[in-house]
C-alpha cells in the first residue's frame, strides 16, 4: 500500500513539478499515472522510492514514512522498471534478473532458480536465454527481461515508468496482455506511468490523471470515461471516449446465446425452413461436442448438398476475454456481422453482434451526463 | 593471427639490427656501445617509463573519475581542456620546458613523463565513465545499489576497456618520450641515441633507436592483450553484434 499526503516537489530553479498531491494506492491495485509530458507523473512515481527527494508532504510505503527508511533498503523492496530498460550490458540475462537478489546476498542456487522461474513467467525459454547477454536479445525480449528484473526479489510493490514505451505497437500490445496475465497471478501493488490513454484504460485498475503537477481526476477507467470531471479530462481522453469504454468490457460480459445451432447430420431443408420461420440470415454449424465449424446462410442450403458443403468457414473468432473494442474491429473486418465466441477447446459458447454492441454503447451514453447542444435549441 | 605475425617479424627485425650493429665492434675510430650497456640502458629506460606510468595511473584515474561527479563538474571542462590541449604540445618542447623549470636529470625526466602520461588517462577515464548509459545507472540506483555499488559494479566495469586503452596510448607514447628524455640526462636508450648523433656514427644511433622501437611494440602488444582480457564478455558480444549490423 502506498499513501501520498500533500506531496510537493519544487526544484531549485523554482519550477513546481508536483503540487499538493494526495492519493492512495491500495494493496494489489494497478494504478496508472497518466498525463501529458511535464505533468509530474514520473516525478510523482520517483518520489515513492526516493529517487527524487520530495520537498513537502509525506509518502507512506506500507504505513512507514519512506523518508525515514534506509533508501537503498527501501529501493531493494520495490521493483523498478523504466522505458529505456537500462539492462546491464556486461551482465548475463540471469545476472541482470537477479540484480536485487545479489544485493540481498541470496545463495547462488536460489538465484539461478529464481532467474529460471522469472524467465518462464515472462514467456522466455530459460535454457536458451539464461546465459545470453542483453545485446543478443531483440527489443521486445529486452523489455521482458526488464520486467523480469523488476520482479527479481519478488517485491510487493512495483514502479514502472513506461516499461512498454520503446517497442513497436504489436509487441507492446502483446507484452501488455502478458503482463496483465502475470499481474492477475502475482497481484502486486503497481504505480505505472504512461502518457498513452489507451494503455492506461487497458492496464489500470485506477487512473490518476495529472496536469501541471496537479491531480485532476483519480478514478477507475469506467468512471473516468463515463463522467470526466472537467474539460481537460474530456479533451485528454478524446472525443471517442464512448468507443474507448468498449475496452473495459469483455466478450463474455455481453455475449448472447447463438440464435440457431445446427449439427452436421441435420437435413438441409428442415434447417432452411427453421431459419426462414425465424427470419434468420445466419445460423451456426457445430459438430458433436460443440466444436464450431462455420456459418450457414439459408440461400446456400440446398436439398442435394450436405450441410458440410455449404458452410462459410469463420475468418475470425474471439475468446471470452476479448475486449469489446477488439471484438468490434474483428466484426468490421469479417464478412459476417456476427462474431463467434469460442472457449479454449474451440467450443462455441456465444455470439456477438452489432446490435449487442449498439445496446452497450447506448447504455453507456445514457450514463453520460447530457451535454447542452446548441443546434437542438 | 596476421597481426601477431607482423608483430613478431618487426620485433625480430629490430632486435636483429641491434645485435648486428653491436657485433660490428667499432666504426672507424669509434667503438660501438657494448651489449651489456645496451641491456642496462633498456632496463633504465623501462624503469623511467614504469615509474612515470604508475604515478600517472594512480593520479589520472581518480582525477578522470572525479571530474564526472556532480560535485566536481564545475572543474571538469577545465581539466578535460587541459588534458586535450596538453597532448598537443610536442614531446620535445615538453621535455625542454620541464628541464628549464626543474633542471636536468632523472627526477625531472620522470616528472615530465608522468605529467605527459596522465593526460590521456584522465581523458579516457572521463570519457569512459561518461559513456555509461544514464538509463543503466538509473536502473541500478532505482533497484537499490548504493553509490559505491553503482560505481564498482556498473560504471567501472563498463568504462574499463576505455580506461585501459588510455593507459596503453600513454605507455606507448611514453616509451618514445623517454628516449627524448635522454637529452636532459635521464639516461636510458635516449642517451645512446644522443651519443651516436653527437659523433655522427649511425650504427650507435641505431643501437639506441631500434631497441626503443622494439620496446614500444612489445608494450603495445602486451597492453592490447590486457585490454582484451579485461573487457567484460558482454561488451565484446555487443561490439560483435554492432559489427555484424554494419
């Protein structure tokens, strides 16, 4: 748990980087410091482990005044990852990962085991990579090692300064997903700095939006998107905030039962009749055991053909954990406006349609405060 | 392999020429320098270089390191400026000035060489420490390394190859400068060269010049090996990767 009380930072040249910041990050919470550059988000984060000494106020880490602790001891108990990674080029991957355990004088065996464990956790083959040097890794792999290193001695708190900043968008999104999975397992208290609103919405349990050293709004992503506190927040999250809100919902939250499922052996004409009576354009074909095979239109159904021959195989399918924004773009990309939701065993468990998403958006819009609109008057 | 071959050939050539000239016995009315005297002059030469170099390392590395610290940053432009400009002063002029200030002899020569050898060491230590990526230092500090640990575990190992390259440069230059120091009565191989020039007997000049060259080559190779040996493996891997990318 991290608590900031009236924290302020004034540099010797008189610039006030942070003004009277009071907030609390609860145990196991993923808190994102968000804001334009120069808003004081990085300064705020670095004051937590005393890399930047604070001018006024108090910071409590697990209830203890951080200033009163031995600085190096405090930092060894807090994981630290930065945008430029800063891997030690003269140390192997294992030595890099176990930097803090080395400082804490862990025995050799234990360190080796920990390095293997963490490499597996961040999705890298420990046998292949453990004795390599940072220069032998790709940018994405280096970022992974940076994350593994900040978890080195299993600290309860992590400070991360745009840890996925310096990599290409595809790798970044992959690393974000993986890190969320890791966080679901390890449940650390995290202070995470970014200027990317999408990253903040995707990663954060709470978002602290800052501007010119002041905390503007501190809320969970849904509240931030749904009821922005003022004009600045509204502008910062952008005009598409309703669309961004889709990211907060997952397919499994809103998916519906498929309207009609058809088994392989059924009679085509009977299926056609059923579809016509229910005014359905599409139905879904599944095998015994519920494995999804593809889509059927009533126009394609013909007496002389077996159902198997007329299916349209799915171009894309989604998992129950797919965020709605991704699901929406998948739907836009596929020929059929309906998306099948499959579980890990390829079993169909539901569908998403434009209608469902429109309903969700409508709900969010009504939660939103109505804005006066001049054209209507 | 090729470079070692070249090295061996050069060394053998210089030593061979020295032995040949020594075997002449006498040229006209002049006797050439006896073998024992060449050996003792070489030892003396090495001694001057070693003492000056050791002092330069002891003084140069701390000065170079301290100029990178925040507390001393106000003097570092001056220091580095002096180190750069100082190296442009020709060795002969440098030795002359020292002799004028401190008089002739061994001590003056060692002091002159020491000052001259300190410059590249200061400069390279400064450049080496400054070349360490600030992100690497920030990460080290953020994970709880003390100032001393950041220096001893991160900065110095990463700067080491550059510092040793500075020592290597200054040693090789010093072997030559020590020969010039023969002019102010410091002894060593320079004294033999001076004698030869004074009586205009070229074999005697070569008796001093060829061992000086051989010494410079040998020390350069030795310190090159040390540089290779003391470069952390990770840095070698990094350089190789950069080479392949080009």
